[in-house]
């Protein structure tokens, strides 16, 4: 811990973030699968139904290159908010545009709140 304080600080941050998502991550999978059309194979995702919303996590597993992906949404998806992560999210045609840096993460809640 004292030899690599930056690594420990990063690990501690990740553990804290995962802890804040515990209820969401233990919730059932979302009824509708997440679609990331055209996403590179290094972009991974998960989705859960929690509190009347669909929660989506998107991760860029490439530690060298950023990624831009479209998170396809159904027409009646409702509002969205970036809950956690360092990605940028904007509404676009057909869904949400996500910009993720190398090893970037975005957790988005979609729907009624």
C-alpha cells in the first residue's frame, strides 16, 4: 500500500464505486437487452432493472484507445442520467452517444424517476 499509493487510491475508488452500485448490480437483468450497434469488441456492457429504471453499464476495456458507441434505446425509453463514471453521454438520433476514454466507464439510468 505504501509502495504504490496511486494504484491503491485507484483500487479504493473502484471498490467504493462498486459498493455504491451493489443494489443495482444485484437486481434482475433488464427485460430488454442492451444494444450497442457497431461497438468494438473491447466495449462491454450490462443492464439491470432497478427502482423502475433500466441501469446500463458500459466499459471500454481497451487501455490504449478511446471508444465512441451508440446505446440504442426504445422509442419510449424516457429520460436518462449519468450516474457514475468518466464517460460523456449525449442524446442523439436513435439513442445515447457515449464517449469513453481508455479504460473508461459510464453507468446510465434510463426511464421514469
